[in-house]
């Protein structure tokens, strides 16, 4: 088995680049998606964006399911989003805790749109899929798509007092 790609951490310049659109029919794409899925499962992430493994491409994996890092996450099938885009469906903004595999050790309460329409392409097709997500999944989608635009959750924080250590977060969660 090949070694898992390293997950880049804050400070790496690739995390700050705008990622490039991807052709869903690109023959290199299945391998990239495989590597991303292996990485996100191994790291107990809720999602992963291709720039986090050093590929500045507009590809995201959403991998929401309850695990040690996110015990209350909703269960859903692993989904690869190609060239994903978001339209807010209301003006409602929610604060909720987020972590990021590229910012180890801390969590923060980040404002996000409560309801979104997510549009994306799937492997092997030029068609667009449209789904409406709210709550936790809307948050994961916004967090991951920010990665494609060179943004991290810390950039969205409006008050530094909303940042806590991961250990403190879990202590408060029980
Ligand atoms: Ni992240």
C-alpha cells in the first residue's frame, strides 16, 4: 500500500492559493480522490480539500459520520465534490464549532450560512448536481470550499475569544 499523503498545515503557501477548476473526466482524478478519501478517513476528518494534500485543485471530500473527533456528526455516504459552489438560501448566520486537519489542536466558533444550495460535478460527468444542505453539512461544505479559495476557518473568526484548544472543547462537550 502506498503511503498516505501528508496533510499540509497552516503556514504552507499552497493552503493560501486559489485552487484551479478540474475536468471531471480527467484520468488523474480517480487517484486523487482515492488519496483524499484514505487521508480523511485515517485522520478522522469530516472533510478534506485537495489543497490540504498539496494539490491546488477544486476537489473536496465530505466524510461526515460520528467519530472520535466529531461524535455528533450526521452519517452520510462519502461524497466527492468536483468544482463545488455555494449559494446561501437565506440571510441566517449560525455560529458553530469547527476544527481543521490543517490547524491541529484548536477549534473555534465560526459564523456560517445556515442554509445553502451546493452545486458540484461528479467524477466522470460534466453534469451538475444541486443539493440543499443546512446545519452541520452546510458548515462542512463552506469550510471545505473556503480551502479552495485559500481561506481557513481562523480567517472567519470575528472574536479571538471564540478560539479554544481541542482538549478544552472536548471537556466542554461532555
Ligand atoms: Ni479544513
